[in-house]
C-alpha cells in the first residue's frame, strides 16, 4: 500500500478486480492518480499480481479481500476503507459469475449463487458506500452489467436475470441520489476477451458481431474511466453498451 496518497486523491473500490474487466478498470483508475482498493474473494495470487502491476506503473492501491455475497464481510470492508481514507469517491461493481444451464436443467443452487453474486452483491456493497457519499455530495457508481441483461441469452436465464436486475437497480438508484451529485450508470459489455467466455466457440461468436471481433477489457475500462470523470457529471441512470454493434 503506497503512502503517497494526498487528501485530494480520489478513493476507488473495484469489486472483482483480480482479473479480466475488473483488473483493467483498476489499472485504468490507478493510472489517473486515484487510490484503488482491489477487492477479491479467493484468488489472492492474481489480485496481488494486479496490484504489483499498478504499483510498478506508478499507481497506488491496496488489496481488500471479502465476499460480496456476505453482508457482514462487505460491511467490515467498507468500514475499513472509511476508517483508513475517510471516504469512497468511486465504486465499480464488477464482481460477477456465470453458471450456464438450460432453465429446465437448472437447479436452485445454479440460480441462487449467480443472483447472490451479481445482484445481491451490488446491494451489500453499494448501500453502505452511498451512505458515505451522500453527506459529501459527490460520487461515481458504475455497475458492470452485460448484453445478456439487455437482450437475454439462451442457457443464461440466471445470468441474464441478474444483469437485467442490475440495470433496473442502476436506473432506480440514480433517481434517488442524483441531486447529491452522485451519478449511477451501467456499462453492458458484450463478448470480451476474458475468462468469462472460456469454453465458448470464439470463431462462431465473432461471426455474430458486426465489428467482427471480440472486445478488449481495456475498451470497457476506458468507458468506465470517462463515467468517473468530471465531464460525465450530467450522465446518470444510463446503460452504455460495449458490444461491437451486436445490440
């Protein structure tokens, strides 16, 4: 954890930041002199690698292990940040999983674990962060949804439902806190080159995308970075698709 942070430094929390889109977002935020807390649940090795890459590039941050599905762990983690930094300026709800199965073969556990991580995790973390943002009259909240949450995807009823719910939550929360200069937006990636698409036929996928290729995590991160900026202060309650034209 770097000691070069100043009182004017923005504090960011990125959930699920050890790899993929979360990693790219954490690195992009750190490059703009924000102090970034990298949340992870189990994979400390990859989270540590991400932090080392941030520090070696001149950025600052710290690891923060907790399970977003666990309300008590989430509360303790947010309290830790507030105690250390006094505030949280930016929250990126990126932690997410998929467990694909046709609906007729889906068990309750397949449904519940995905909803718990992708949607209830948003509630556990965001509710506490908003409480800190309200009196400070500033905040940027970005929820990572998915194209699947916009148009649905066969074999992903659980995943699509969780990501569609995240979009609805984004729009509702944005209306509650807009007057406090806190924006809430959602970014909906399509097929991005991460471990989340492992096992899928990439050639067949690319043929369905007008751009003819998969997206890169850094392209998602660039959009998140803009939504965190002062220039995006009048953008709230929106869903921005990053999908190569598939929707």
